[in-house]
């Protein structure tokens, strides 16, 4: 059979479907920053295993480990697993997997090198402190660790270089590009459009431009998708992933776009001339010598974010386990009062606008919302006798520790609201959705500042000021302060009943 006849055989249905699924998966991975992070993690795993295998071979047998039958496999697998977990934990905790898609190769390698050296020093100190219990001399083990350091640095650097090389080549073929629009006609914005078009390996596919004034250059107008007034419709229709803000004169428009439009739902990059508007929320990135800034709503350092999540998990587990007697007593009291359900589950809006079911001990009558949705007021007649007690002592909130454990909530953050109120107050207060940029909390700055809740715009505005204060000043110190203030309020039996 000739080569031409073989090539002309059409693909079967299952094969065509498999290729489409594979292509879609690859595009999704390359387009998503988390996808690129996953590739880097996989490369690190392979290189960590390779480097430790080579080190183990030199350390144990002075030869290739695979050809050392006198070394049991279990004696190799156990330390390999421990070393793998230790290094991945250190990489994750130090934040070297954050924004790997934005850093240059040098910046990425330098960040990883610092972490590796710190980890190696810790290993060396541990070896030195235990040297008296080992017949090997400290000099021999020092040389072994230096060999391991060289192997580790070289392997990790090579793995990350290969990931970057594969990603860039796929992007040059148009695979996994992020759908991008450029807002504002300026020399730098036009330069960025040209650069993104010429260099698809950067990961951006320019869908078009958006004008913020009536006067635009012919070059900018040739890619025009519409005006700034229609930005929400453009983002929705074009399924935009990245919005680049390149305006020069309309600086006052930037804060509104960041908080009141669909731009907030995309990755936001701005021209450096606007840096002072968002100082404290941005980080610089250089693309072929042109600086570009990506808005970063996470004020907390990476290590604090990880500690915050660890604190959530520990406190949730302790509360769920040690609080079991209180749980059962509260559940029994609720059940005995009117025979209704013990728990009340309600849909709330969480991080990024994603809905989730928040759980509480039921504190109101079964028909509490028969006349419609409304906030609880002071001395609300819908609250039962048991409900009044558990609300005053905040025992009704305990089931939300489960929401904290599974990651839908945090111990501290803006309180999650129902979709009805999110939609209602977003129309009145355009900045309201900004609350959704961080994970909602069991307690928050607003809860330790205000007393009774009142369903009106003035109260919501005051709550927003408190929520924004927390968002703009997020830190472990502030979280701990809020937790202690909350405990104090519970002991003082302050709270809505």
C-alpha cells in the first residue's frame, strides 16, 4: 500500500472525538494559569525524583541504584517519598508556583534557586546535628549534600525550561492563547497590540480594541470592537479572558472599570503610567522590554495565604470534633421545640460569585419566609425561643465550620450574602461585587464593629466600607485580631437575636 493511500484513510469517529477532547484539554491547560502551574508541578515531581535517585545511587552504592540489587526497594521508596513531600511543600509554601506564567525564565529560576538553597541549608543543619550518630564523617556527607544540591538545581532548572519550551511552541501554533482586548488608544496600547500579534508565544490572542473617546487612530480603529459603554456586552460576547487598560487621559475611568464592570471578572493588565491608581495591588511584568502590570487583588503574601488556609482547617477540625457535645445539645433543643428540621441550609454567594450552600442550626419558625425574603431584625417574631438563645450565643453558626473545612468559607472574611441581595444591592451600589473578590468568612471586620442589622442602603454602605477595609488590609495579624474580638463579643453575648 502506498504512503499516499495510507495518509488518505479518514479518521474514525472515536479517533476524531479523542483528538478533539485532547486538543480541548491542552488548550484549557495552557490558557489557565493554574493549568501551567500544574505542568510545572508535574515537571518538578519528575525532576525531584530523578535528582534524589541519582544522589541516592552515589550515596549508597557509588553507582547506578537500579543495578544495586543488595539495596531493598523499600529503603529507597520511603526516603524518596519523604523528600518529595518536603520539597513540594516548601515550593508551595514559598509561593514559587504563583504566577509562573508571568515571570521570565531568569526570574523564575532565581526564585526557585533561593528556596532550594534555604531548604538545602536546613537539610545540612539537620545532618550536622545528627553527625555523632552516624559512622560517616561530616566531610563525606557535606560532599554528598553538595552533589545533591548541584543535581537538584540542575534538574529543577531543566524541567522548568522544558515546560516553558513546550508551552511556547504550542502557543506559537495558536494553542491555548488567552482571549484579550485592549481598552484605550495610546502609543503604548497600539505597541502592545502589535507585540501580542507578532509574538503569540506570550499567550495572548488579541480579539480587538475598545475605544474610550471619539477620536481614535486608524490603526486602533481597524480592530475596533466597540466603545467603553458596551464593555460588558463585548466581554460576554467575546468570552474575554484578559483586559489590557491602555488609556492615557481618562485616568479617572480606571477605578470604575476595576470595580463596576465585567472587566473585574477578567485578568486585568494596565499600562505602567496608571500604576499610582492601583498602587499596592499590582506587580510589574516585562514583555520584550515593555513593562506591563497585572492587577493583584490578593494583598496578603503567599505564605500568609497558606497559613490562613491552614489555620482555617485546624480550627474547623478542632471545632467540629471538640464541639460535638455542644452540637448534639443544640440539635436536640432545636428538634424538641417544634419538631422541625435541625439544620437550615441556604444558598449564598462565595468567592468569585460562585454559589454554595451555607449551613446553620435553624433558629426561626419553619414558615419564616412564607411572606418573602427579608433580613432578621431585632426582636424578630419569626425567631423561636431556642433560636433566640443560639443566635445570641452564635451557636447557630457552628455548622459553618463544615463550609470552612471544605474551603467554601474562611474563618475571617466578608459575610456571604444570598443571591437575591447580591443582585439587589449590586444595582444600587456598583462596587458591591468587589466583596466577592475574597473568600467569605464565618466572622469579619464588619461583625466586630456594628451591632444590629438594618435592611437599608445606608447600612449596606457602612458594611461595604468595613468589608473593603478588610480586603485592602488583609493580613494574619488582622485575622487574629478579628477572631479575638469575635470571641470577646460572644462572651459578652453581643449579637443579633
